[in-house]
């Protein structure tokens, strides 16, 4: 599975969009980009995934560059409850394992 | 609402004790996992199971064993707990193919 690089931490004002970047320059053609988050003292939670098209669900949007070497997770109106560690994971669909890196600590501030 | 539950949120055990961590999922998932999470090391896979009575070693299986006698239940066993097994333990499950992995709330184990 391809390696990902994320900033260690980011701050965002409450009500503003939070844009979390992820670099995955060695991604293969059959690898998807997955995002999970982990709120303090809870288990990780799935957010969204995509292959090459932009994706949107009730939680977030995922923007993947045309060359697929990077992506951005967008939380359109961040709230204090979105404060969490956000993990970008690249892997083939299916299989058994998710490999979690260090992630990005997002702090939403009022 | 999908659910993965773990038997305890907090557990304190003594060195050398045998420790059982239980995980139950109500989603009829084939695949179940045990991770541990430590500061600076992220989540590391201990063991996983893709069917009843089947198990596979993850990245750090030493000092642990698992049991899956029923589809919904996956147990992690520390045969003789040691202080370096103090950690947050997370159980997870998913159906095939893996898209969304569901996690339990975690068990914070302290071995003294």
C-alpha cells in the first residue's frame, strides 16, 4: 500500500471550512484514498473514500488531484466536535488491513 | 445502528496475570481485528480473523493470542500480562470487500 504524508496538526475556526491535505505520490492505479478520523477516547470512524473522482457525503468532501498524487478532505463547516485526528489511508479496495499513519490533529477553535 | 462493543473501557491488571479482552459485533461481519494504539506509534495490528476459528497474525502478535468461536465475538488474550502491554486496545470489524471498518470504543489496559 502506498505511503501517505500529512501535516502533523492544523487549526480551523469554528464554522469555517477545514481543508486537510494528504500527499500520496506513489499511489497505484488501483489504490483508493480513504479518510478516517479518531475523536479523543473513541475508536476511528470512517469518513469517505474515492478513487479518482471527487466524492461528497453527509460528512465531508474528498478532492483528488488529476494525477492522483494528492488529495484534500474538506469539512465544509467545521464544528468543535470535529476536533480529532484525521487519517489519510491509501490502499487497494478490499483486502484485510488498514494501515494507519500518524494522521493530522485538527483543532477547531471557537 | 451498527455496533462494535468491547467488554471494558478501563482495565487494570498485574504483571503475570492472564487477561481477556472481549469484542462483540452485531453486524454479521466476517472480518474482525485487534489493534493496539500507543502515542507516537499509531494503530498497530495485532491479530485478525476472517472467519470463525480462523486467525491471522498481524504486525505485532508476540505476547498475544486470539479466539473466535462465534462469528460475532473475537477475544484477545494476554497469556501473561507485562508492563509493555499497557496500551489502548481497539477492536474492529468489516464485511468484504473492505470499505468501512467499524471500531469499538477501545479498552485502556494498564498493567502494573
